[in-house]
C-alpha cells in the first residue's frame, strides 16, 4: 500500500506531519496500546509520553480512533483547552465527509482519542503518526522510528520549525 505524507494544520495555525497509509480494506482494526506507557512531566513541553520498557524499531505504540468534528463543531472548540488537542483533518472519504456533515475539509478537525494526544514534538522524532480510514472511522497510530530506551520520552514531529515558530 502506498504511503503519503501530509502536513496538517493544527487549530492554532501550526502544522504537524502525519503519514497516511491508505484506506483499509475489509480487515478489522484492533485498538491497542503498548503496555507500560505513562505520562510524566517533560519540562517546558508539559506532559510527555514515556515507557517503562524498551521499544523496538517499528513497534506500534497505540492504535486509536479519531472523532471528526465538522466546521461548526470545530468553531465551538477553537477557544477551549480542547483546541490544543485538535488537528485539522486531511483527506477523508466522501462518504465519511457526508456522514459527518463536513462541507469544507479545511474547516473540519479531529480529536485523536487515547494517549497519542500527549506525544510531544521533536525536530528529531523517535516515533511517527500514521492514519487510516476504515468503514467510516478514522484511526491514528504511533509507530517507533528507531529503538527507544526505557524511560525515554516518545516524540513525534509537528512539522519543521515548530519550536522556532514559537521562539521556544
């Protein structure tokens, strides 16, 4: 299956990189989370995700559904704390857009359920976020890009220059 990389905009105008691995066939999605993941203070980044065990390259850390918000729902959360955990959605199927009353894909967003929302940014990430659509539900997963030693923060990328844009 072909992979596509998308830059998606977060509600605050920043971008995050998401890897789209395609629309799935008839197979079932197993919701899953690696045992031993935990939240811990990560300094100036707030809370971050760590693991009590070593993580192997390629290992899937979590698979979780995403709630798609249409434009009206996105507008309602824009000035709330939820906006920090809401991402603009890229290409989803026409059927999914119709069911969720999405008229303009650029104005809709998604709330990724699970611990994925707590992965912090790194210019040199050790994990990547992928997404798939299956039978009308959008799923996100995080996969390790390399070996991650236990008690090391697990980070993805929000896009090039994320910290520089915020002068952090």
